[in-house]
């Protein structure tokens, strides 16, 4: 039998003046009387988002919140059959308050169990389970598409597979001139949270580029717009630089950072457009 769970996202908001927050946990109350909660154990995602914040402030606030939620959990367990009382208690718990730890407006989810619901919600709102490399690259692609549209370039590009019938490779932005690909642009997410993931994803594209180059199927200007990892993570940045440099060893390839400002990005893209191309 499936159950209905009401939930709220626990947020850490140390500076009310800016309204910025980080999702750090989930609380939920199921219609079978279950109460569950989970709070992020690592502090890095908070201190990375708020670099000027003393980590001790978050650690202390998290400790106090865990203690409060454990107390509430005991109350729910002892009064499991008093559904009306428990519903009111849950509403009081997540009621808006002027503290660093705040709860979102409530939502609801149907699940096989409260534990399953908690895991799904925590993975989504705290661990960002949806943010796969495919998701991140789609986001980079949309961002680049908007930029090209803003400077009246997007209409000159098409989504096209390059290579051979036996080995086609898709590029989202390909400039065709004289029936041939003159430039191809590929957003590449290299902002993974582990060096191994950066190498693995980068190596996959290095292999594709090598095959296309060997077959003479790479456009003379093949531009990778690479999304970098979080600043300050030396091992991640090292992997990012190594992948970027190896891609750049192919004579047809250039690699630029997705963090370039808009004007620089447009200038770098235009550098690879043939002077003979009919682009205003």
C-alpha cells in the first residue's frame, strides 16, 4: 500500500539580507504516522557556497537542529496514533521563523514507504540527483544558445552529427559553409565533484575527437566550451586542465572556459568563423 507524505526542505540561510540559502535536509510526516528527517552531514557544500562564513556557525546550528529533530521524532513515536496532534506539530515545526535554519513551504509525495520518500527527496533537493553530466551539458547548451541568439548568430548554426555513418558524433552547434562543416561548438561539462569523473568524461570526448580527426571529419574550428569545476579545488582543476590541454593538442580543436564573460565568449566564437562565411 502506498502512503502520502507531507514534506519540507530544511534550508540554511546565514545572511537574511541576501536571501541566499543552501538546502541541507528534509523532514516529512506520512499519513500512517511516520516522521522522518535527514540532515546533510558534510559541511563543504555550505562553506563552498558561503566562503566567508565561519564553519563553526553552521556546525553549531546543524547540531542544534539535529537535536531538535531527534526530540520531535521521539514525540511522534510516542503519540503515533494521535494523527491530528501530530499534523499540528508538523505544521508548527515547519512554520516560518527568523532563524538561520528555515523550512520551505510544504509539499507532498506518494511513495511505498516513508523511508523511500525521504531518500528520493533528499537525493533530489540536497544531493541534486537530477544534475547528471547530461543535465549539466544541456544547461550549458541552453546558455550558449541564448548567447548566440542575443548576438544574432544562432540562426547560422544547426544541430548536426559529424563523422561517418559507422561513427556519427552529435554537435549542437555546427556552422555549414559550402556544404561542409566549417565550425562546430560543443559545450562540455567538466565540473564534476571527483577527478576520476572529469577524466572519464573528458577521455570519452578525446577518443571521439581522435577518431573524427583521423577520418578527416572534424571541422577546421572545433570549439569546446568547457564548464570548469568549483574554484579552489586543486585536484579537480588539475584534471580539468589536463583534459582541456589534451583536447587542444588536436590541430582543429580549441577549448575555452564556460566562465568567460559574454563579450569574450562571443569574440572567441567569432575567431573561428571563416571570413568568407556570410554572417553579418
